[in-house]
C-alpha cells in the first residue's frame, strides 16, 4: 500500500524498516520476536472517535468483542494502538507484528507505525554462507503476501490516529480454539507464572503443569500459550535461579577429567554463557556398558535439587540384577533439540553402539528424540510412570470407583496375549464409562510402547512382568532429594557410586563363596548353580521347581519340531504353547519370557523334562547373567577403544587436546627460557601434525619419535628391510577379512558337528533312561513274585 506523505512543520520524514525478517525463521525456544505484538498484563486503554465525531469512553481490549478498527479512530499512545490491534487480531483469528515506522529527522521520534498481519510480504532471500551452503534448520514458508494492516500516525495533540486500515486477508483465519497458538497471542501471564513456579517447585514436569493449567483455566484455549512456551519459561526460570552454582559442577567434572583422561563430559552451549545440558560418563560406566549395555533406562523424574533441575541418569542392569550406571546428565532445557544433542553425545561416549532397548518416561518430546537418535532401538515407556500419571489424570474416576486402579493393573500386567489385553481393555473402559476419556485414549494409542504383551519379544533384562525393575529411578535413591544443592550433589554422587560398587562386590563374593541349596536331583539345576550368579540362579530355580506342577502334552509334530500344550495341573484352561526342535535343542514359548528377560521359563523347562533333556543348552545361558559376565571376550573387543578417550570421537579428542594444550601454555609462560623451548616444541609439533594430515594420519612411533609409516617410505633400503622381515600375518584389511571368513567357516563346521554329537548323545541318554525304567519295572515285578 502507498503511504501518503506526512508533513509536520519543517520536520523531515524518514522510514525505519522494522520486522521484515521472517517470524517463522525464529526458534521460539531460543528467541522472542519483539516485532510480534504481545498482549501484556497491563494493557493501555484507548479512546475511540466515531466517524461522526462522538467520543467513546475508555476501552480495555478483550471486553468489546464487536469493535473493529476504522479510519479516524484515536488512541492515547502508540502502545494503546498496538494493544488494540493485537486484541482485534485475536478475536478475528490472525497474528500481528510491527512492520514499518517513520521517524522525524529533527528529533528521531517515531511519527508513524504500521501493524500488519504476520503473513504480510514474502520471505526475503538470505545470502548463504560461502563456507556452508546447507541450511541447518530449514523453516516452512509462512508469508503469503497478505495486505491486512493498520497504520497509525501521531497528531499535534500527541494522540495517535488511524490513517489507514485494510481488513481483508488472502488466507484462512484461525478458529477461536486454536488462536492461542498464534505467536502474537502467546503470553505467559503473571498468575500463570506463579502457578508454573509452584508446580515446578513440586517437581512436576511441563506436561503435568500444562494439564494443571488446562484444568485451572477451563481449557487449553483459555491459557494463552502453548506447552513450548511453558517449557521456555521453566528453562529461563532455572537459568535465573542457578546463577553461578553450575560452576561447582563444571569444576568437579574438569577435575575428574584432569585425573583420568578417559572421564568424559560435554556441555551443550557455551560454558561461559547459557548452558542447556551437561553430560558426563566416567570410565567405569563406559566399561560397564560393554557388558550390560543391551538395555538402558533413561530417567528424568528425579528433579533432585532445590532448583528442581531434572537430573537424568542413564542406567542398566548388571549380572546380579542390580542397577548399574551408564552416565548422568543435568537438563536445563527439556526441548527436543536438547534431548537429541544429549542422546547423540552419550552414544559417542559409548563408541556409537546403541542399545537393544531403552526405557524412558512417558514424554512425547523424549520419544521424538529417541526415534531420531536410536531408530533401531526398541523404545519403551516406563509402565509405572504411566500408572503414576493415572492417579493424577483420573483422580475423579479413582475417587468414585475404588476398583478401577487394581482392575487396570490386572488388565495390563496379567493378560498373556494381545487379543486378551484388547478384550480386557475394552471391557474395562466400558464398565467404568471412561471410553471417551482423552488421556486414556492417548495411552491406549501408545500401548505398544508400555503394555507388556506388546514388548515381550524384546530384551529388557527384567525378571518379572508385574514387579518394578530395581534399575528404574533407584540408583541414587537415598542420596539426593528435593533439597539437594549442586554443591551437596557432587558429594552425594560420589557416595552413591561407592555404595553401589560395594553392593556389587558383596554380590560377587556371595556368588563365589556360598553354595546354593539344591531343591531337586536334576543335573540342570546343578549346572545352573555353577553358571549363574546367585540371584539369577534363585530365579531359575523357582522356574525349574515349578515344572513339577506343570503338564506338557504333545499336540503336533512335524519333522524335527514338536508342539506342546503346557499348563499347570488344575488350570488346563490357561495353557502355553511350546515349540521344540529336538535336533537343535531349541524351544520357543508363547509367554516369551526368555526373549524378555534372558531366562528360560517354566513352560520350556517342563518340555525339557518330559523329553529327558537333562542339561540346559548353551544358547539358553546368556553370558550377561553368568558369574563370568565381565570376563575377557567382550572386554577384549571394546576396552582399548573405551579406555582411550582420545580415539573415540571428535568431542572426546577435542576435550583431551584442549586440556593438554592449556597445561603446555601454563608451563610455557613461567620463564623466558621455558617459553622459547615451548615455542620451538609447538613449531615442531605443528609440522608433524601438518605432515600427518597430508599423509592421512599414517604415522608410527619409533623409540618415542613420530616417524612416517615405513610402508609409505620411498627409501629403497627401508623397503628391502621390510621385505626381509616380512611375516605371514595379514598385511592388509582384505587379507584380514579373508582370514576371518576362513576361520568363521571352520567354526561353523565344528559347531554343526557338535550339534550332531549332542543330538546323538541325547538320544543315547534317552535310551539309557528308558532301559533303566524298564529294568526297574522288571526288578519290581520279580520282588512282587517272590513275596507271592
């Protein structure tokens, strides 16, 4: 639109272009667009003048829902005009921003303002960085050239008058129930801030706080902001409260890394400015991951210290069923980008080996980050976290129906198949009249990520479906709480690590030095007692003893595979199907306990018993549950990489190089002589690094001196020397691969022979057992004949 020139005496008019940057290009989680018109708590009033000159009384935006701008309308100030247009935009259904202003050349005062629809204009093309042509975070196009606007100019009296108003938009407007999502109408009010602070202080997360706000304000459209805005406010509140206390934690982590180069820590953002996340992983945690990193729990429910800052440990389960630590993080920012950075950095510290499964709290932001970083890892929501949410989301239902919660637990924990769960769930929600409940619909939609019957085909290292795993939210229990400061946390963190280590040593001692009491004459029980750790043996023993109350009936047999129906005596209606390959000594059960926990279930053991399989096949003994779980094989494969932090990733190498370089600088400035030596050494090092970069890093160490790779040298004498001392070991990657393939084929042949021998041996043992039984019957008959 053309603007008519203004004239105020001898003032010279100039344009001050404001707000032409694309508002959608701003990351709301990191920036606030000041050009959007925010509705504040204290909104200026304005007076309106009608077209016939009648003056209207004071008006507060939000009261008169019918008034719209018109040419000639007057305002007490520019801010009043801004607030009115934004209020009008909220009622109509669009977002606004400041677009253009004119200033007086005489005193620089603004004399005209243009407020436009946020979809005004088109995105301006930005020059790409010549060093990086890629756009890191491409944004959707939001500008469509809308002409809707309000222009106000100042009068000699000091009031502001509407000089131009364009009402029509060239795009669809937003309905009232979604207008709160528009940027210029998103505002965390004073009362909302107070409630957020209170709930955050009680350890409630963003999702829980938004639920409370929705209930308090009577709907999400009445709150005036989104969950993202809530997260932003919580983050900024934490940053303000933390102040310099975070430096205590950083100093502690730096000292640990100085003591041990394999100690890893990383900070998202600039350490001297605004930090979002702090991650650290000690060497023991990284070593433990090589043995027990098949399943991981990531827990953000601690919110342990007085800032309610989410303390999030990565934990797993060791061979004694105890929680074991894989790393820790402090989350100042709980955005998706922050979680993605955390998971990627943690994975780098673990040599890039993702776990088989991961358990987290029920959170959509964490789910998005897990899907991004661990696409092939099975993601499970913590079932007990969802049950805890249930007490909050369904408080009115629980107060009216006392049996709802136990019935929900039975439906989730005690159903043995997907069909049974689906039927039970449908009956449950109909019986209590909650089929339309929004939260129940949400968790039902996520059922494949938390209901056990959908997860039993994946390993989670849990011994029981119904009982809570010790690894969830328990590693630091008793050491940190809601009043723990960061200074105290550092000390308590050390104590927790020491306590857990002592418990593991005690479990190792008990396993080695105390013999378990056997309850059956079964060779399999004796075998398991010598292989498993004490706690795992007790669990296996329970399964084995229970086979005495189970019956197995063969219902089908094809070639080498037989199918059995296994049920407890007196409970034939509740049966499990076991498929057993006698030749391979492999069985699968419909309960899927072995897949879920790594221990053979009573149903498979019952089939082993009736088929006279006297010992547990080796493929049913997971090394991670045995006494030798931390012995050489896994350790030899990964330890050299794990214990040498400088070889793992760019992040670790950067940390180590920076630390060593700073030590060199500190020593080099102590005197002029030392300085000259240090400079000479740095120049020599720079030449070596440059040479290594050009040759692809192929340097070798000889008597502490870095030299060019002998195989890269052009010295004929050196080549001759190498050829004289040539060994028959593989000299290239291809040779090594061929050798590995050859050995693998040999190993497969030996394994097949062993399977045949095992099968023949089992057949012989079965014949022996049958002959023993036949002889026993004959002896008994002879004895009876003698008595007669």
